[in-house]
C-alpha cells in the first residue's frame, strides 16, 4: 500500500507528470511522422500510461477517462493504416488530450502541464523534422528519384537537326509513316496531306518526337 502511494505521489508530481506528457506526445507524434516500426509509439503510449497510472492510483482517473484516451489512441492507429488527410489524427489528439484533462485531480493544473509539454514537444518535433526530413511520411507523396540517363531513364531524342534535310518516304504517309533521312529510318508525319511511297520529302518542323515533312515538288527537286 505504501509503495502504491509513493508511486502515485511520484507520478502525479507536476514535474513528473509534465515529462510523461512530453514523452507521450513526442513519441506518438514522431511515430505518425516517421513510422519507426512502432518503437516511438510504444514510448509514447508508455508515457501516457504512466501518467494515467499515477492519477488512477490516486483515485482520480476512472475507466471513462481511460476510454476517452483509448478512443484517441485507436483513431491515431487508424490514421497509420487508413490515411485520412489528418482528420483522424486531429480527432485522436482531441480525445487524447481530453482524457489527460479528465483524469487529473485538477483540470486547470493539467492544462498547464499539457501546455508546457506541447511547447517542448513542438520544439523537439520541429528539430526532428529538420534533421530527418528525408525520412518523413511526406516523402511517400513526393517523387524523389531523378529521371537521369545515368539511372537508365532516357528522354525523347533531339531531332531538331533534321530540319531542312531531305529524304524519301518508304511507306505511304497518310499522314503518318516512315521515311529514310540521311540513311536513318525516321517516323514522320505530314501536315495533313497524303504522300505516296518513294516520294522525296523534306523535314519542315520538329516538335519533340514529332517530325513533320512535306513532299518535294518534282520541278523543285529537278531544279535542285
């Protein structure tokens, strides 16, 4: 009996209770942000559990208070499994903090302790985000991989050098088809006109991978 009283007095001391709230808030918040395989969440739950244990042993915390806290914890766990764009996190946090206030012997004193714990937690969380920003949950929604050639990614080849070059259609262009330009088979397209097979063509425009050609008039070709 003496042990329980001493433990209760220690856990409900303002300094101890504030530290436990800090551990609880920081642990759960960092788990939500960085997904540490549950280790940070376990530390956070332990902090809150000891806080509730102290006031339970002192005869202030009841099952109703624990139920409110438990609902908040479940909502936060659901946020990990089924992301709700923060809705479940906010509701969970409200229930957690509500349970903390209801379980204390003096809600006003608990609010002060909770406020101090929140301020310290914000500083710690901000530092953690700045230090480990490459591991945060937000990276799931950001394309980090750069599409560079040394990683096997290739963009459309630059064919602007083909402008003004002549060649020959090797398939009918209706308006798309294939032509030989300087010994290279190139997929080309006309400006809408039909060019039959074996006709002389000239490249008039290049837009990305789109090579636009036009038929060279016979009299113009002879003149050339």
